[in-house]
C-alpha cells in the first residue's frame, strides 16, 4: 500500500459536510485502504464558480491504499453528487 493525500471539495449546500467526508473515508476503507488523518478546512470561497456555486467545504485526507484501487476510488467519488472536485497525489514513502 502507498501513502496518498486527497483534497476534496464538497457542496456548501449540504447540512453536515463532515458526514459527507466520513462517507468518503468509508469508501477508502471499503477499497482496502487505511485512513490516517483527515483535516477539515471548512467553508471557503471558490476561485471560480462550479455549477453556478461560489462556495464549498474543503477537506484534506491522508490515507494508504493499494495503487490498483486508486482508479476505482476516483470513479466512485466522481459519481457522488455532493463532491465537486477531488485531487489525489501520492506522498513520498518514508
């Protein structure tokens, strides 16, 4: 398993964004990964409108996952309607 960091931007219109982030963590666990830490940044203004929305909740999640499962993670998160954007980068192994 390799370490990854993922930034997630979720809708500002949902009532409990931490619940949505918890569901994203559950997706990582269901794919065989281990969530190390999640840092919730809160509501921020977007640099440009996404679907005519100007605000969203940001969170950064550090986790370990098998590289073969990364494509499936991106696919599943792309299907979630409350996830506007997500970006995953591989961290250096220490």
